[in-house]
């Protein structure tokens, strides 16, 4: 890798004792500053291996002592991390300087709200963002198309159509293609979920699955518990179905507060259901510990409420390093013993957003959900189901997920670095263990709605915290995404956002 321009920064007769006449800095400090720039610009990304001491000595024609001082300087500044017998690796200097997002208080729970007008408010934000189609979209929740296996999926689609030439003109199977239902049921076994293909219902993404689940367990006017903050799409669904909602405080590290939920169940005994994203919650990015997952399933079963599990991101969680063969994160459904958990999964974020494929296992509500699905949308388009079934059933799927998780990790950490460098003092951030979303707390008093509006003319779209709750608690938060490789355009966007945030009153 060429790290310098054709004209060398250093000449052969410069030594560690000489200061650069242009800056007055010692040679090792000038070299350290050079590598700080290389890392900050993204040429060397978090997780990349640094050149060895010997390579640095050879490339820059410096002594062993100078090279060692360069590495020590960078390590002391938090730019590098030494790994025994492996060398030096780039770390996240910017993110390490940020305080984490505060844990939520558990105050007296608010009255259930109908979210009157919230759908309109969310729609206004979306419509306003769509008025800038060429803007860099840092407010979405889907990775760049280049990160998905486009070529392989196209090849599978072509081959399947050659073997099934009438696939596009035949009526599809009610409930979904048997091949896809078999593939997802088999894969679910590895995460502790035991379902038969007959228990699986294919849907148009996770949003339809959650919509069907809510319609199956509740009627207009009923109360549903939700996380706070929550995915704004869920809040839109609740309002469109005429459901009352009760926000449950949610930790940015451990997920939904079981203590607050217990209070809510006592105060509101007519609660019909809870909707929760236990793995890489949107927008927080938190993962609920297994012990709390098991406790949550038991609590809902004991209190007799439906537990709707929304799972669009689980397979983006980075495998734990504690074992040579790390086990995947477990869904709540793996603890379900009485059919009280409705499991809603999606392939939109992990495989192919354009396919709009999801699936659900509805437990004791299976028959009702099938009827609602038939009445609402009938069967799904078949070609995408056959393509997904073949891809999921092959080793290519796990290889794709491995590459996707690694790319998202690099993008996520580089974005966190940029926030640490460019955003004003007092900014807080929790770095999630996977996915592409960052939940950022701006310094107290700064409005995310104002920042959203200020960023649009600069060609940047973000998601203001106000659309993730019916309360005012998240007015100073923004959700940012890391959808694509961190390049000069991304760095410039984070720099501009930081400047705009600093200028907010």
C-alpha cells in the first residue's frame, strides 16, 4: 500500500533528532501525524493492520528507535492497538472519547396514547427528506446495494426461470413457497427455534408480519406495549390500526426494561400485547442478554399477553469471540413453550431489500394469521421466494453474512470515529455489536428536528429522534446509519453535520 505521494515526505538524511524546518516537530512526531491523517481519512480503517516496524523503517528510511516512537505515539493517542504476536491494528480513537448514552429513568408510566397525529408527523419528515433525492441518506436503515450478493441472486433467478418457465404466470402457494418455508425452518434450528415448515407463513417483509400479528391479537382501542424509543414504522402501524400504545423505557445496552414492563402490566391489566426487537433494537442497536430474554418470555406468559418479536437484524450481530465456534444470538421464540410468542423475521436487511421477503411463526394464533394474510394480500410473488430458498439453503448465505457483518463493522466504527472527531463536546454514543445504525445523543438542548432541516440543503439526510416516540424525550437524539464504505463523501458529511450541530442553539 502506497501511503505517501511520489514526492517523499522524508529524506534519507533526516534523523530522529532533527526537527522538520516546516513545522518544528521531531521526525517521529511528523510521521505519527502522517499516520493520524491516514487513519482519519479512512485510508486505514478501524481493524486494519498497520505496516510492521520493519516495513515502516524501510519505507520511510528511519531508524528502529524512530519507528518504535511512532508506534508508541499512535498507541498513546488511542489510534492503534497492539495485539500480542500479531502487530499493531487501527482502533477507534474518536469513538473512545465519547461518553455512552445515559440509561433511561423509570418514571411513572404515561397514559396510553393513541399517537394521534404522529403518523402525520412521521410522514412529513419522510416527505421532506424525499424532496432531496440526491442527498446522502444517513437516515435510512438499509445497507448499500453493493453490500448484497447481487450477482449470485441474479444468476439463481435466471437458472430458476429456465427450469420453471411458467413461474411468473402461475398462482403462488398460499402461505408461501414450500421450498422457502423449509429453508427458513431448517435455518431457525441453529438459533434454538423449532418450527415446522407448516408453521411458517411467508410475508411481504417484516412490516407486514408485525401488522398481521397485531391484527390477530388486538382490536381497535386496545393497548399495546412498545419499546421507547421505537421504530417509527411500528408507530405508524399502531396509529393506522387504531391501537393505543404504552411506551416502555428501553436501555441502550440491555434493551426493554422488564421492571418498567412489570409496572405497566400491573397498572394496565388490559394490555393485549408487547412488540419488541430484542436483537439490535431499532434505533438503539442494543442486544438483550439471554437471561433477560428468558425472563421476558416467562413474564408475558405468566401475565397472559401476546409477545410479538420483530427480528430484522439478528443475523447482523457479530459472533462472540469467547468461543471458537460462536453460537448465534437467540430469539425470544427459542424460549417459547406455549405458543405465546409470535416470531416475525425479515430478509430485507440481511439478504436483499428488493425482494421484500419476511416470514412469521404465529404460535397459537397461526390459523387466524393465515386467514388475515389471505384476506389482506393473498400469496407473495414466487420467483423471489425460490431464489431466497436456494441461497439460504447453501453455504453461500453464511459466507455472505460473514462478509456483510465485517463490512458493516468497518463502516460503523469509521462513522463513530467521525462523530467523535467532528461533533460538539457533550455528544454521546453507544457503539452496537452489529448492524448499521447509531443512536446519537446531542448535547442537552440541541434539537434534532432543527439539525434535520439544517442538513438537507447541504445534501445530508438524517432521522430526527422525534419520530421514534410520541413523547418529547428524544428531541435531542438522532439516528444515523452507516450504509456504505466510509469514503471522502461520508467523512465530509459527518464533518458538516458536526459543524451544524455545534451551531445549534
